[in-house]
């Protein structure tokens, strides 16, 4: 936790914040650590940050994307349809309150909003956050299957036929995207495996019992 706190406070300084970010960091970590989360949890945030660390981007772009990653699933209720909008609103309000320039806070909020549909994005920062958020789709089979189980756990309240129908719609939409990832490095690293994972997951859904 101390490493994450140091990373977050250093990020705020680079963004020009004029106020201490400890309370905001703690509020974000509390949100990401809510017990009802199975996939959209602290592990997902840490994985996204690790993906960013490997990405090809200039420092200014990287900082905007990192700020957006901290907030992109900060509000998460699987029964709601406005999570990204509420997360974006929190980011803009909180970063402005921390002393980040309003235009910078607004850009971060715009990046958070992109994660609702994942593109196409108009600039590198937008393409990068979308690719990072979707990168789990292109991981090795065992990690992808773990992701599938953890997402299903967040929707445990949804009856199986409804889950299968809704999930199939999402997987089919992703498979129709060509390319799935928007940046060359993520295409090289994850596109073939992601397509294989998605086709297998879609086939496994089948008709509900």
C-alpha cells in the first residue's frame, strides 16, 4: 500500500497538484478494495498500472493515462449503467480540488469516459487507456479464464440465461472490432491471443441449461 501511495502522490505532483493527496489516495483504495468486487478490484488497478509501465508513451501522456486509470473503475456497481460517468465526475472534482488545473482534470475525466465503450479514441492517451483496460482479453488462457470467473462472480445475482445472453453480445461485439486493440504495441502483444480467447469463451457459453 505504501508503494501505491507514493506512486499516487508523485503522480499528483507531476500533474501540478497543490494540495496533499493522501486522503484522496485512501478514498480511492477503499473504493477499489470493496469486498463485493471480484474482478474490478485492486488487482485490476495494479495490473493496469503495470501495463502502463510497459507502454510506449511520452511522459505527459503517461501521466494523464495513469491518473485516468486510478479513477476508471473507482465507482463500480454491476447493477448500474453509469459507473464510468460517475467515476469521471469523481476524477474531475477530486483532481480540481487537489489543485490540478481544471483543463488537466477535464482531460483525465474524458479518458475515464472512454472506458465505457473502449474507443475508437481520438488520441494516443485515449487509445492507450482503452488498450490497457482490455489487455486482459489477450492474456494466457489460465489468466483469461480467471478473469471470466471473477466477472461472473460480480454478476452472481444475474440468472444464468440472462448472463449468457448478455455476455455473448459483449464477446461478439469485441470480436467484430478489427483491430481489437488500437495501438501497434498492444496489437502485437495481445491481438492474436485475445481473438482466440474470445472465440473460445463465446463457444463455451452455448445454450443455458
